[in-house]
C-alpha cells in the first residue's frame, strides 16, 4: 500500500498517511538512531574482546587486522562520538543536557568506584585536535 499523500511505499513522516508509524520518526531520524545502535553494539563487542583477551591482544589469524584491541575500542568510541555529534547537529538530542547529565553521573557514580582515582576534566571536552582539554594531556 502506498501513501495517498506522496505515493511512497517506505516512509513514516506524512502526518495524514495511513502508513505513518506511531513513533513519527523521519527516515533521517531512524537512520541516525540505527547508526547509534550499531556503533554502541560495536563498542560492546570490543569491550567483550578486551575483557576476554586484554587491551594488547589482536586477531592472530594471518590476513586479519593486526590492530590491538585498545585502538579498535578507540575507533569504535570515535564512531559513537561522531553519531552523537550528528544527532546534536540535527537537533535529535541536546548537547547541553547530555553535558549536564554526564556531570551529574560522575558525581553520583564517584562514590561507587573503587579503582578510578583521577577526576576527569570538564565534560565540555570535544576530544579533538585543538581542544584545550585533550591536547595538553596528549589525547588530541
């Protein structure tokens, strides 16, 4: 069945379409959420590998990627940071509220941590080159 308004077989954004999904997400919003889910899953996958084999381990099969797990985790976390940024740019989510929540989480979680003595820098860190927080610490 096609949308009577635009004729599309695959969408969710015509307000008067019988095909409109209850979540009212646009195709672009759906895509960004799908990417976020995929990237978070890839981070989880890398965490599992590190827990089982360690940060320094890598795929020993000849012809496979010899990159250490630590760097693969950093790559996946970078991918998550990118999609979060894209979602902020598209106004799907709000960067200030994320920042506030991050700071609140640190305050609440700190008392339950046993092995995390270093307090983080301000959460406004962008994580990139030219960042006053990252570069002095050699992370940018």
